[in-house]
């Protein structure tokens, strides 16, 4: 297979959710007939949910096949040595019409032991939020395991949770073990490790159309929860036009905020990684080796590791620039 010399778009994998709404369709122009559209998986290597290229010569090729055949030229040499044929990130847009369950994710060690999976460290960038919309992130105070179990038994877990009002441009980092829930009225971009392991601890007493509650994972969660109050979740970053400003950096991913007005030239010759652009507002042209791909709000492109020069042009656009350091 010839190494691609153009920005790759993938067909979104759309997920109906009990808490989903219409913003992915109405604001991000995702095409679906389902009422409760909760998630758009933009780039995924998760088993049974592997992304497929939708543009250019490689249209119809799976992400898995790209990695298997192109290896480090596609992912980056160091990344391929670490992850092999597994794509290390899961890139999503999420719309919460109502609250998601209060949940947490195990770390790498626990996820490997229990599920033969990676853990799930993640971050959120708020794209739109209704008035007074909130997220849950962490606890109000450090609590003990016994205090947690007592509150859970009494159906009073929400009294212990920390809630944060959110607006467009806010960004949050969610370590493994931290309880969290996207609140009603929030549309966001999510960058995370490739993992679909979630421990649900509370679901707002909600039932489905048949009157059934969703499964809770009380026993699995108890050894994975971080009970300590930590103010380590709200991210701050610069907003200089035509410059990449770091929002989040960890061993699993680096995310920068890149507002474009005019032209920006990027040189990734020293970056041994693929690069992902998530368009969170506006529209732009992404050019590589003379190949141009248009991107607009709610769309995502991947630049393979072998491409060193990227040229971005926009009247006004906001991008999240994601890669692995």
C-alpha cells in the first residue's frame, strides 16, 4: 500500500444513546435518522468499531489495515513500537440531551488485568453548552470508601459530587479513577485512550422504554475510584490566533488549541506521530503535498506521520491539534 499523502477523513460511527439528543445532527451536521444521537466516533480502532476512510484513493480502507501495512510511517515509529497494530486514541463528539451516568474508568494496570484493555484517561473540550449546563467531575471533598458506600446505599451519591458550570471553550482533564458525568445540554469533543471500559456507579434512577434500569458496576468500581478531592481537572490555555497553544499533555496524548484566521504553516518533521485535527468551529482548508481537504465544524482529519508539512487556511476556524509526544 502506498503511504497516503493527503489528509484522511473517516466515516463517523454514530451511536444512539438513552441520553443523546439532536445537536450532533443540528449543529455538527451528522446524518442520522435516530432520535437520541449521543456520540460520533470520529476515529476509532476499538474492536467491532474500526473506522473506515471516506475520502481519496484509500476510500473504503479500514484504519486497522492502514496500520498493519504502513506501520510506523502511518502512526510514527515510536508509537508503532509501543502499540503495534492498535490505534492508541479514540476521538469523539458527544451530545448530552440529559445527564450521562456518573462513571469512572480503570487505569492501565486494572484494565489490563480485568479486561485485557488499556485504561481510559480522557479530556473534554466544550463546544457548546446550554445556559446553566454543568458537568460532574470528582468529589466535593475527600471521602472514605465507607462514606462512599453509605451514600450509594442511601441513594444519596449526588450529595458528594462536585459540579462545575461550563461554557464554550472550557476544557477538562479526567484522570483514571475520577468520577465524572457530562451534564444535560453539553456538546463536547473528547480525546481519550483507546478503551471502551466504563464503570457506571449511578444512573439518575433512569429506565429505558421497557422500564429496565441500566447495569451498574458497583463491585468493579470500588477498587478503581479515586476518593481524594483534587483540583487537577480544569485546564487553562492561551488563545493566540494562528498559534498552537497547549491545552493538555500527558503520556497518552497532547492536545493543542489552534485558532486560525488567514494562513498557518505547520512543520511536523520533529514530531514522530500522526496528527489529528478536530474542527470545533468554523471551516478551513487543510493542504498536504498539494492535496487539499476541506474541514468544517464537527469534522476530523488525520495526517499520517510521514507527512511533515501541513498548510492551513481559514477565514475563521478553531481546531484541536492532537498527537502523541
